[in-house]
C-alpha cells in the first residue's frame, strides 16, 4: 500500500501577501532519472506500451505547474526510482482589508457552498491507470463538491458499476487489459435496459478523427490532455444536466 503525507507551512509574509509551501510525499514507484527533466512537460509517458503497469505523468504535473505559476509560485520535486517522490510547491496569496472585497469574497464562497451542496450527491468515476493522474483528478473532483471513485482499468470500472451508483465516467483511452473504447462498449451493453451514464473521453489524442472515434464508440464527450480545469468542469456540468 502506498503511503502519502501532506504538509502545509507559511514560509514568508508581509503586509500585502503571504507565501505558503505545500509538501506532498509518497512511497510510490518514484521517477526514473531519464524522465526527471521532462516531468513537467505537457505530456510525458515513462512507458508507451499498451500493457504497461504504470503510466507517465501526462496530466497531473503539467496542471500542477500551471497552478503554481498562476499563483506566483513554483514547483519542484525529489525522487528515487522504487522509493517514492516528494513534491514541493509554493503559492502566493494576497491580503486584503477592503470591506467590499471581503463581502465579495464571502458572497463568492457562499455561492460555491451552495453549488457544492447541489453536487454532493453526484458520483464521478475516473478510469485511469496512472496513479498520479488519479490523485490530481480526485483533488479536482472532490474540491468541486462531487463524490469520487477511481478505477485502474476497464475491468475494475465495470465491477465498480455493478455495485455503485455512478452519474458520470471520465475515461482514459490507453489502459491495460481493456482500453477506453472496449470498456465503453462493455458498459453500453450492460446498460441497454438501464440508466444511460455519460462517458467523457480524456486522452492525449487531439486530432479531429480521434474525437469522432470517441463519439462513434458511444462516448458522450471528449477532452484532450493537457486540459484547463474550468473547461473540464464545464463539460462535466453539461453532461450531468443532459
């Protein structure tokens, strides 16, 4: 079982802002030296074979780097292959004493709380064989008020659907055992007489014909990696409403 620890600390502060440091450490497989200089690229795979046990970091770390840059921070890591990784990122938060800004922030927080309450009964299943991507997606999904379940491959996803209520599926394409297309076809056969579950393809493929292939495979929507979180959430909201 992989152990994960999370620590938050303030590293600097002045009258206008404060800088916060986040440290995440895990005891996973770690990162091979030959991939360390590419780890924050938009899409990197450590092993491109279809039967690989672990994927690269095509989704999570690119998004994390964007987050850090947008918040005047930075991200770094230490890792030993086979021994785990430690990721450190900083973010700068502005202070404000303006009453209008404080009220505006409170109203925004209230709206978000109401939105989260509306979403809390919605369950999203993420089918992806990259463990880091699963962790990043879990943070995105849970922080926006949804319930979250993950599956490592297509067979695991099908078993989960037999025993759990799921409202929407985020489906990777390249996976061992059953790929995203095969998994979608199996799900559609099982639900012929039941509730239709929206399936959104999440893939590194970005060609027009790839999107058409996803729709032809009876997927409901499509988003390519790396994606903007707001765009992902909009697609989820749209498909949950239809």
